[in-house]
C-alpha cells in the first residue's frame, strides 16, 4: 500500500492511536483528532502541534464537516465507563455513549465509506447493546470485520491490560487472515503462519507471587484459603507465580526509567516523591499488588493510580523477594498499637508507585512523549490510565491494513 491514508482519530486523548499509527509503519496522516478533554488535548497538542485538533463533541460535528475530511481510516476508543465490569454498565442508556451512537448513525451516510475502522474498548463491551449496534451497522455497510480480545502480554510486555478490539475493512477486499464470527483471543494470523506446536513451559524465575510458600508448588492449592502477605487466595497466588515463570514476557526492569545520568542525591530525591505514604502503607499493605524489577507481570494501571491503591495498578519494590518475605513475616499478627513497628518494617521495602514515564513505557509510548510542565503527576496518571497500549494497537493496524 503506497498511497498515504487519511486518518480520523476520534476520542484522541493524549494520542495513543496516533503514536500507534506511527509505530505501525503504515503510510498515513492524521487529518483530524477530536476530543473534549482539555488536559488530554493540551498534551496532544504539545506532542502533535501540526495535527488539526478539534476540541468539540463528536455529535456536534455535521455530516458535511466529516465528509470534507475525506478520511480513509477511523481510529477510535469510545468512553469505556458505560461498559466496564466494575461500573454501572449503563450501556446505551449512559449519556457518554451518545457520541458513539452518533458515529454509527453517521457512518452509512458518509459520501465515501472509510476503508478501515479500528475500535478499542474494555472487556465487557463485547456483551453490550452498543456492540450489537456496531456490528449491525458494519454488516449493513458491507464491512468485513473481526473482534479480538488481547493483552500486551501477547507482545512480551509485563502488563496485563486485556482489551476488546474490532478491526473492519470496507468492500471490496478482505483481510489477510480468515475471519471468524467468534471473538478471537490474541492476534489474528494468516493460516500459513499459525503453528501447531505448543509453547514449552518456562522454568520458574526468582520472582514469585507475594507470599507463595514452598509447599504450594507440590500441594494443590485450596481456592478458599487466604495466603500470607496479601489478601488473596492461593489460586490467585499460583496464577501470578505462573505469569512470572513465562519467559516469553520481558522483566519489568527493562521498562524502568534509567537513572545512570542522575547523581546519588538527585536520584534519591526523584524516587522519594513516589514512595508510598505512611497512611497508605499501614492501611493497604496486605491489599496492594507488589512487584519487583525481576517480575514479568504487573496489573492494569487505571486513572486512579497514585490516588487509590487497591485495584489501580501494581506498586514497585526495588529490592528482591527475600526482603519482602522477611518484612511481612508475622506482620499481620502485630497489634494495632504497634503501628509504628509495622511502619518501620514496611518502609525498609522502599515501596513506591511507578512513575508516569515508566507506566507510559509499559504502555508502549515512545520516549519522546512529553508532558507540559503544568500537567501534575495526578493528571499524568489519569490520562495514562484512560489511554491504551500503543504496541498492541500498532500491531492491529499492521494486520488490518496488510
């Protein structure tokens, strides 16, 4: 494909789709990016000053205005709140779905159908009425499409972020792989590239799940038993241990911010601002997901990271697992009156949040992603948590446009 594609980036956020487009190597140009989030728009404009950015609601843009853009591809990541599994799941009744339904109404009425469409959303979208409307619209327009569930771990990235994707291609023509009416788990592959062999189990690494005891390696876990160090079942602990044993996934240390260019005092000062505060350590020590640089796993980072602890992302312990075993041993048995002793022990672990730069790296953003100085750390966490994995989307754009 030699002609440069004209791309419309909807719900553009901080430019995750734009970066993915560049990463894909597909010859293309973003002719317009559209979003109403002022913070995200400021970051987008800072990084893509030459791209037309429309700070307006999608449903406020007329059919005529869209036709004038003459785009070949739509990249979009509609608001996920109406579909997230931990939310109210308002689906099409949620006001935040209004703009997406407007797109579906507008698509068949465009002067020329875009050749390609890529949509990203949370797992849970696949059971929604909005998804049903999307598929019906694509069928009516004659598109070939494939639904996909995939996580960055499929590309060797140590971060779980399972997401729903749909790629669609307008007639004539079809994909380089055989489509299925079922949702595919993992990246679609041409028949010739599919392997019948099974991966060889990787040997265990030095990083096991927090509190996983030696006998659990030979004794079947009791799913109802709570393990030490973290309030999780033995089954969850074993699952995390298996993730850390997958050598197809890289270690977290490969994604951490290099500090070789900092002096000792400067490095200490930089790290200290991300250390977990005393109140958080005392209240959430047994609930947080702790990983070390040697680990090959981390949980999904959300927009609440750095503000809330439970369920918003992993925290990093710069040392080795043995230190964690030593500190947590008998920690929960200490009476409340000994909070100072608990805090003293916990502080020796130097538990800290991942920096926004480290999260951006795990999410596939290039090193030249820049934040305006006035954008606070909290705002950086928030926009990253609302974004997507650039590497995953880049791979899907390659597959879609090939």
